[in-house]
């Protein structure tokens, strides 16, 4: 089988037999004339008739010198003829010859002596018009020089697509000597390139005669087997003057530099597009962990197979960043993203976990120097410096980590953590351009992460303050059972000033309070604390609900621009009456035993802090088993539904569970009505009247 293949790869021998006219011999019109020993013409070719003008009948038997040479050249011609006939040496050169029409032409001659089988001597003269011959010689010299010295790779292939001629430039491009091209087809010389595309193009040109210009291709040749190159190839069919196909002319221009510049420009545009996309997709919220996950998810899988985001743990504790030159660097993992499950992902720190990295670790080097750390080709000895411990290093080794890159997260001039990237299946190593791109992403994300960190710190402070100001479980109440809930806003920057209170009063009565300070953050929580304290003080004075709101309005007006809504109710178990007043608050709900829930129609009243608006007290019966539901607007208000629809939904949910416990009712309402976005906090207080005080 190998022998057959070898035989097929050998060039086929030239085919014998007549060919069509129109070749170089016909272009030169080489005339053949034979003279006998005395100088008479004994043979006259058709080309001689074309060159000299005499027919064979006119020339045969004539003395050639007298027929074709001017009289003053006869002696020289006879001398040259004698020398050829006597010595047998050839003579070559131009000589003026007289045409039949009387004109004189310079003709290039090649004269040589012939001898037949009887020993008779003859002179053979081969002649061609000198002007035509010089033109062909000049064209040939020019073509040869251009082909040999051209920086463009040039080749000629025969109709079977086998190399006939290869110039030095193409030798250098292919890294193969010219002699190793000759007689072989393209697929045998350069099998690593796109053979099918090249040979298809050649056959098309052979068939149609239409050139193919600037066909782009890329690949590697023996000239530079370790790097990709790019070429632009053009194909032209070679024909004789009468249309006979000689083969294919191939020209190849090395466009590697232009190709690389184009790729670099494409990469630059891609980097800009990625950065623009990252600006939209990273930092959509002020949630610390979500922002870190947005960065990690953005990097996977197009940029890296594994991405991790870590922050200096000291910053989360509210301390300055600890990135000194000695000791361990303590990092808290915020996010981890993997293109697919792998042991490399298992080796990474879980989000929320804390790990100490020694001074020899690469991530430590990254955060301490504030510079990227790049290992294009990870070796076994690099793994202990990448992983947190020996077990993680073993996992990375089994996962086949190919390339590693860590870039610092720098916000407001301070290193706050690192973005850690690994490639396991992606064969392309991280390079300098990747480090620049990752650095750009890290810079943009770091600001968002740092902002989220600060907002989370503020939010935690506000929640701590707010919860510290809310009441603990109330003591046993006379004739009343209560359940309450408080949920802070789920958006990290929108902790509000909602509150509730249950205040035991004299004569077995109980004050029920729910309020909402407009605004968010620590200021709202602090204002809420002041109002709650004031409400407790006024409640002890045994004032009517409208009077309590009147005094709270005065206090709120003195707190600057503070505005709050509030509902204040007092339940008397002996009379089974509930006295209520509200200041701009959402209406309370009353659920009587065996009857549908309904909104209590109270005079609206202005919010606390507006000033000058009177408040009115309304009294409703509250018998055993009846439930009073007080809440803040965070339970029912959303950005995509009107308030009436939401209030009706509240009533429906209360009717759906008439026999549920108060605790269960609180949970059901929050689960059913609380918007997933949670842009406002919620205070909920449900009271149910019992038999007897």
C-alpha cells in the first residue's frame, strides 16, 4: 500500500506526440537552411521563406551568399563558410541579410557542419530575426530577474498542479528548498495548510481561466513551525497565444504583520466592548456579594474557566487594609464562578469563608504589590504558590490548571482584594493583554465592591440601631393577644424608620402603635427611636389617641425636615372598645369573627411633622376573637401595582386563613405580599381580643 502511494506521488513522465502550434519556437520563427560544400542551397524550410521572402523554388540550387548577402559582405561570408566547413566548429552571431524585397535585416545565425553517411559535408544554418530574438531575450531576462529577486513568492504549477518552478522568496516562506517542491503537488509540500481550499481554487482557475486574487489563508510552515503566519495568494492561468493551457502561476504575499495588526485591533475593540459591557453588568446593586458575583460571572467562561473574587477581611471588619510585608494575608471569599464542575473549583475558597494566605502565595504578592501576577504556563512547582494549602494544590494539579492570573482590586487608591483567574480547558495562556483587560475590569468592579462594602457597613449599623430601638416581646396583656414582625428593606441602601410598639397602660388597657419615618438609613432609624420614646412617654399620660398624635406632630416638626406617618390605638378589654387615630398612615384592617376583613375608615390626618392639622379619634368595637391588623406601607406598596389592588389583596389573604394563629398569619402575609425587591422595610402588628381582661 505504501509503495502504491509512493508511485502515485511521483511526477508523471512527459507525454510524447505533436502539440499545437503557438509555442516559443513559432514565436521566434527559427529558419533552417542547408548548404552543400559549394555553398548551394539544398534545403529551405517554410520558416526560411517567412524570414527571407524567397520560396523554396526560388532558393533551392542557388548560391546562398549571392542570393542573400550584399556584395560588399561576400568575402566575409565566404571566409566564415570555409572556416565552418574546414574546421567543423560552429559559428554564431548576427549578420545582415538581404530580403527578397530589397530590405536588409539583421539575422541571428547558428552555423554548423553536417556530415552524411557517405562522408559528404554540408552546412546547417539556423536563423532568427535578431530584433525578435533580442525582445524575447530581454523579456526572459526581466522575468528571470523579477522572479529570482522578488519578495513575493512565485511558483508555476503544471495542469496536474505539480510544481514546475519556485522562486527563492517562496522557498523562504515555505522553509523548503526549491528542488523539494518540483514535481510534487501542494498537499505533498505543505500538508498542514488548508489543502482543500487551495487546490479547489487552483482547479477553478484552470477550468475557467478567471484569476483568483488575494485569497487569504493562515497556518504554519516549516519556515516557522511554532508561530502562525498569514498569506495572500493569487492564482492565474497560463495560456499560450493560441489558448493552450500551460498551468497555473501562483503568487504569495506574506501578510503576517498586517494580519497580526488586524487581530490586535480586533482584540482592542473586543476589550473596549467587554469593558463597556462590564460597566453595565457589574455593580447593578449595592449588595456586596452580588456585586462580586457579577464580576466573577462576567469573567467566565469567555475569559477564564475559574474566577474568584476575594476581599481583605480587615476591611469588612471596619479596619484599615492589612497588607504589610510580613505575615499572612487574610482574605474573605466573596464570589466563585466556574465554567463547569471541576476539581479546580473545589480547590477555591467558598464564598463567605475566610482563608489566610502566606507571604509566599501569589495572591498575597498581588495585593501587597498592587500589581498583576501572571503565570502563562503553570508548572507543578507553581501550584503550592497558587493554592491556599497542599490539599488545594493537589486538586489544582489533577484539574490541569494551564494558566494563572491575579489582578488587584483597587478602589480610591487602596487595595481591597484580588480577582483570581485560572484556565484549565482553555488552551490559550494568559498574556499581557489579558492582564491589562482584567485590570480594567477589576478597577471598575473594585469601586462598585467598595461602595457596596461601605453601604453594607452603613446598613448593618442602621439595622443594629433600628432593632435595638424596637421592643422586645411584650409582657402578658389583659384581654389581648399580639404578634409582630419587622423586616428591613432588602435593598442594601434603603433601611428605613418603620417601627411598632405594644405599651401596657393603666386599667388593663394596651396601646398599639405602628409608624413609619420617611427616608432611609441611620437618620431615619434615629428619628424613629426618638418618636418611639416620645410615644411611650405620652402614652403614660393617659391621653386620647388624637392628643398623642398632636404632641408627636410638634416633636417631629422640631426635628428638622423629618416626616412620619403613624397610627395609634388604645384597646380597653373591659368595654371591648378600641380607640384609634392616624396621621397620614395606611388604613388598619379589622377582621371580625365569621365576617370578611375590611379597612377601618379613619380620618386621614396629615403626616407627623406637617404641623397645624388636627387629628381625630375613632372608636370601634373589638369583641373576643376579632383581629386588628396594623402595618406600614412596605407591606402593600409596590412600584408596579396600584395601592387599591394591593389593599384588596391584603384583605383576601386575611380572609383565606381565618383560623390561623397570629404568628402564622404574620408569616403568611409577609410571604404573600412582600415584594421580592423589598425596597422598603415593613412593620406588622396583629392583635386579637380575648375573653375577659
